[in-house]
């Protein structure tokens, strides 16, 4: 048995599970492993230093799987923005069929991808942004709750509220993101109106994730209280793993009068975060992690993880929830 949803039919996958884009992690190794296991693997465009490097990574991924996979393009404010248009051109030229977009002002990129016949899944953290993306013509939305890793927005609304709101407000299908990592979560997401789930942190803690094993072990040891919210005073909130650097950043932000980004910039540089994944020192820099770390207890392969999640979801739906529906005559 499988769980067939609008997501699985739209992008041609077996299981309604998407591996979200993750900086430094969304490489061919992880994306192909997820796709081979029946989910939708995602390459992260900006993990590659140039658009041409992305082209080579797409081609490398195709040597590792013949299943569908996508590319994430996240649009964030920067002093020197990456060449987003050129990354988008490569995605189109290489015949990618699914793109996950996120971030600010995606309109011109969505238009380009739709003209090329690409399925666009846009990730957002609020219903108002979801409605804007719907108007721009995206095919599906990824509704990201406050539990998520990375940037949860500034509204602090959890998935338990966002998902049923999305079900009522949207005219297009959506998947659930933020706080998902097991089969009961998948069953809950489907019950709340989603067509599947997007997982980042949970896939970070798999055999195929291209990060140091020490970081995976840190996640296994963690509880649901082991994340921190930084950049709150800068109105650019980010959820990261609670470590020495995160605590230092929060202390700087709490000083009277607040802090400028320049005061924390050396601590939170992306290159320091990349070194965490490469060298295995969990306190060397900040690295994103969602509250789902509290439910992560092992480091399986992507295949084992996905099949386990689907079986747990099926068992929850058919073995637990279904038994609760009885006729009045049996009461």
C-alpha cells in the first residue's frame, strides 16, 4: 500500500515526502538517496558556488538516480546578491521538472519557471504570503510552521494553526513543513489538509547527509529544547541549534539599545556554519535545526527512514484513527 496524494501525482513520486532545500547539505548524495527511496530529493542551488557548478551538480545527480528530483532557489536579501537569474537559467536549461522557491520577491523567477513548464512549490511562513504566491501562479505551497529550522518568519504561528488555515484559504494544494520527522506527523499533516510533508532537519540526520557524524550525533542526543531563536531584535528570526555561538549572539542582541548586525556578523557567517558540517565541531558556528530534533533518535538511511515514516502513517490512519469511527449502534 502507498499514500497517494496530489503531491505524489503532481511530481511523480511514490511517497508524499519532500527533502527541503538546505544550505551546504542539499547535494547530489542526499537528493538522489531521497529520490531513490521514493521521496522528492532537492538540490540546493546556492550551495553551489556558481551557476555552472549547479549545472554540474544536476548532471551528477542524474547519474545517481533516474527518479524525479528538484532544485531549491532561495531568495534572501544580501549586500552582494548571488546571480539568481543565472541560477534560474541553468535550472531551465537542464530540464529540471520541480523547483522549490523560498524567500523574497520570487515573482520574476516563478514566471520564468512556469513558462518552462516547471512545477513550482513555494515555501512560506504565513497565509498572507501564501495567498500572494498563489496569485503569482505557483502550483503548490509549502506551509512552514514556527517549529521549523531556519527562518520561521516574525509571526510565531505554529503548523497546528497554519495548516488548517491554509486548507480554508487556499485554492491550490499545499504540503506541511516544520516539525515533521515521523509517521504520526505525516498522518497529522494529511488530516490537517496537507498533501504531504517537507523535512529538512530529519534528513540532515541520515546516513547519506553530507555532514560530519558528530553533528548527527548531537541531534540524536538533543531534546526539543535544544534550539535557539536568534536575530529576533533584527526582525530576521532564525531557528538554530542551541550552542555556544547561538548563546553569544543572543547575549549581544539583549544588550541595552539592541545590536547591529555588524556586531554579530563574524559569529554567524555562513562559512563558519559550513565548517561545522565539515569538521564536526558543533560550537564552531551556527547551524540550523528545527524543534523536531527532540524526536530524532537514530541515523538511518533515507530508504529506511522514508519507508518507516510511511508505514507509521499508514498504521496511524488505519490502525488507530480508523478504529475510533464507530456507528451509533455500537455506543
